[in-house]
């Protein structure tokens, strides 16, 4: 019997025959030592299409036993295999090949991403998949540009540094940008000569698995990339706790980030954390209002608001508060909510029932605390699927639950402010510090505020730009370590100092 008898219905609207073929080949397996294997327990779990709540595929449920096996293989590949000592040019070639394969299969990957996650095809096609290819291409270039230094040592000595790989890296990623997050993790790790064990999110394992297949088409040696699908407690926690994993890179909730850090104390593995946010997006009356409305809307509604750096607290100067929130509500009203596979859809469902329930809880909490949904505030009217209407809450103050906690849904909390100091004070009054934005034509004010905001990324007169060449990461409880740019090389190398007596 086919494991996914309802596939045709679950993947309704999918056009790519390659994507359907991939889904048909279910249950999906774990990638260990260059081979696809079932979980040792034989267990599988379902991954759903959140637009219609139907099962897309069964996926191997890896747990501790599988992680142990993957680590054994990874350790051997690292210590004995050719990758850590490969010519940098050869690493470049492999990473470029992965990028090319992602491009070649872009349509299929975009459909799989949309089916599994619910994000509009418009976004998968234009952001996630090309972004993943670009990330591999960017780090392909880095493989040949990882430098040590010659230090100004005593003349009787020659002292230099080597940047060496960290070793076996566990990488735990979330469901909001499944393939892109896999690329952010795998590409710099491989460029530096590490081996990896990737754990995709249980809600969205498919594109990482397809990436695994593509990686097998390259010359990457066996055992350099393992992919273990499974749940947080189980596959994820076994990675976090494993005594023979040298580094863990995690993107996800602040709550789980803290667990990862605690688990790291067993063997003092290195940890980098990219966690939640409640980013302030500050609008001054002298801003280009049309652009500010557009950018702020994209900033909170893109990917159904399931974005760690979403501009979820929209601070609007009190003089323009009503006008701005009116315009933003109008924009929200114009967003086409529906089947994410339709080319014209601009908002799909949330990723899961759990996330849907969580966001509905916040909509309720906002109303109970006295905020008013100027637009939205309700689940979508679709019969099936985890839809939420794009929502703009007005009458919010910065102490309300909807202003303090990460909602991770298409919900903007619009908060008035008086002046520059007030905007900065309120903007920084949060436990998070991932991103922030300011809209103004006054360049001096823009740069002054950019310095004062406690956030890892600040946008001026735009929102949400991310590029592999620029670092990304958090202040405060949004985590530590910087991914992307040359900074990711710091995460995936360690420095050795060598002295030679002349
Ligand atoms: P999560 O933090 O539980 O999941 C992220 C990843 O961590 C998944 O791969 C999951 O399997 C893994 N994980 C979960 N528990 C683990 C454990 N004990 N040990 C090791 N790995 C573990 O996030 P979840 O529950 O999916 O979403 C909850 C909230 O987290 C969201 O509403 C949102 O506020 C936030 N979040 C933030 C993200 C970001 O990009 N910063 C991404 C996803 C969620
Ligand atoms: Mg899914």
C-alpha cells in the first residue's frame, strides 16, 4: 500500500511532476553515510500540507540511536575522510555544484517548500530557493579565503595562526524557512571543512531531504552531511546533548535555545543561537509614507509573520498614528489569502495547528487587554487549513502581552510614540534584540537611532533585507553568534597558534 494514499489530494494544485514523484517515494528516510536508511526504531511521522491539513508524506522519526550512528559516521568522516583536509578549491567546486543543483531544481523545491510549509509559492520561488542557492555560492567563494595570520612575534620566533574546522557540527533548524535555514547552516560549515548532522524541523522536513539527494549528486565525500529527521525531544535533544558533537548551531525559540545551551555543558560544545524577536519598526512623520506602509506591511505579513526578525511592534509617531494604521490596514485588506500554490496568493496558512492555536490565543489576548483589531483579528474563513487574517492591532501599549511576546503570525501591534527618545526607549524595552527599523528622511536622525537601537540588524527606510554577505544575529535574548557574512567563518573554525623557534 502506498504510504500516502491521499497524496493527489494532499498535494492538490502542485504542478511539478518532480515534486509529486518525490512525495510519492514515501516514507522518507534518514541520510547517514551517503545512504538513505530507515530510523532504527522503524518509526515514522506525518508531514502535512497546512493549506488542507492532509498528509504529504511519512518521514523517518530519528531518535537517539540514529543520532549516535550519525555521529559515529560523522566523526570517522571528519578524522579520516578527505573533507577536512581537502584543497579549498575542491570545496569551492562542491559548494558551487550544490548551488547549481538548487537552481536547476528550483521549481520543484519551491513547490515542495510551499506544500510543506504553506508559504506562498511567490515567496518560495523568489526568496527561499534562490536565497539558498546564493548562500551556497557565497560560501563556495569563502573556502579559498579563510586566512590565518602572521603575528609580530619575538625575532627569535616565527608565530602564525591556522584556522581549522571545529569538527562535527550539529545543526538544528526551524520550519519557517526550511531550505534557506539548511543552507545558512550547511554552507559555511562545509566551506570551513566541517562535517554536519542536520536536523530539520518536524513540521517541514521535505526540502532538506531533497537537498540531501542533490548533495549526493556532487563529489562531497560520504559521511560529511547527515540528515536526521525527527522531533525536538528525541532527535534534537540527542544532538544537543551528544558528547562527541563539537558544535551546535540552533535557530528556533528562545525557550529551546536555553535548553540547547544547558545541554552543551556536558562536553562544553560550542553553541551559536539564533532565537526569537519582537522587533521595533519605528515610523516618523517625515518618512515617505507610502514606502513606510508598504515596507512595514511586508515586514510583518511576509511568510504569514512567521519570521524571527518580523517587524511585529510598529511604533508610529502619535501625529500620524491614525493615518498610518489606516493605510496599513488597507494594505492588509488587499492581501490575497488563500491556496499558497496559486501564483496570485500573497498569504498562505500558518505552518501547523499548534502555531494556529498559538496565534489565535494572541488574538484573544490582545482583545482582552483592550487592543482593537483595525483589520483582521480572526482566523481565515477557509474551510480547511491554518489560515489567519492579516491583523493590525491599534490601541496597543508596549506592556501588553501582544507587544512583549513573539506571536509568530501576521499580527502587527501598532504603538504610538512621542519623540525620538521615546521611540528608542520603547523600542529597546524588550528582552529581544534581533532586528529593528527606522523610517525617516532625516539622515542624521536615522543614523543616530540606528546606533541606539539594541539589535543585531537595523534597517533604514526599508524592512527585512537579508543578504548572505551581511551578518545576521541577535542582541540580548535573541541569541549570540553571527551567521552569514565572514562572521559565520568564526562560528565554524577554531584558531590554532603555532610557534617555531628560528
Ligand atoms: P522550536 O524552538 O521548538 O523548534 C525549532 C527546532 O528546534 C525544531 O527543529 C525542533 O524540532 C527543535 N527542538 C525542539 N525542542 C528541542 C529540544 N528540546 N532539543 C533540541 N531541539 C529541539 O520552535 P517551535 O515550537 O516550532 O515554535 C515555537 C515558537 O518559537 C514560535 O511560535 C516562534 O515564536 C519561535 N520560533 C522562532 C524561530 C526563529 O526563526 N527564531 C523559528 C521557529 C520558531
Ligand atoms: Mg509540513
